[in-house]
C-alpha cells in the first residue's frame, strides 16, 4: 500500500491534521486516529514540521520510534480482524477482555517485535508458529 517510510509517516501527519480540523476520516484513518489519541506522548511529533518524516529514532539511545509503535498497534488490530495468522483473533479477544485494548496490544508487541526483527535479520517471512506460541503464553 505504501512505498516508503516517508509515505507511511505522511499518512500519520495527514490523519493528525484531519483530526485537528474535525474532518471526516476514512476507516483506516479512523483506526490510525484511535491509536494517535491513545498515545498523547507521540502527538508532539505530529504537531511539528514535515521534517519528522526524515528523523531517525535510535533504540540504542533510548528512543522509541513513535511511527513503528503506532504501526504495530494497527498491525495487531488488522491481524485480529483478519484472524491472520489463524488463531490470533481468539488470543486478541482473550487479552482484550483481561487487560483492555492498549495493555493487550502492548503485551502482544513483545511477541510481534522479536518475530519481525528475526524475519528481517534472516530475510525470511515471520515465523507464525513462534509468534502464536509466544502470544499463547501471555
């Protein structure tokens, strides 16, 4: 859907601007807006200039990439909605009931992040079995 990091970040900036202006949002934009609203600590990044599209975030320097974090929320919601990988929808619902949406998704990110990192490192698709095994332990 998106071709580059800058394009993905531009979507967040556009949604934030639409939110500020009270404009109607498309369904995906509404999902993004929900995640933005749940993370007021990231909103200042969206208030700044378009230079944020170029900013690097270094975990080694204790920086969290707000776009990656918010993107993981969206990925989890889409995975649960599509039940892909199979079984994730039930896990998501169980965790939602027990922890609430943000806490459930933050816990799930602890499984998603390493699986994505491993896949990127190895140049392979994410290991869905390892991912689901990790999620089932939550």
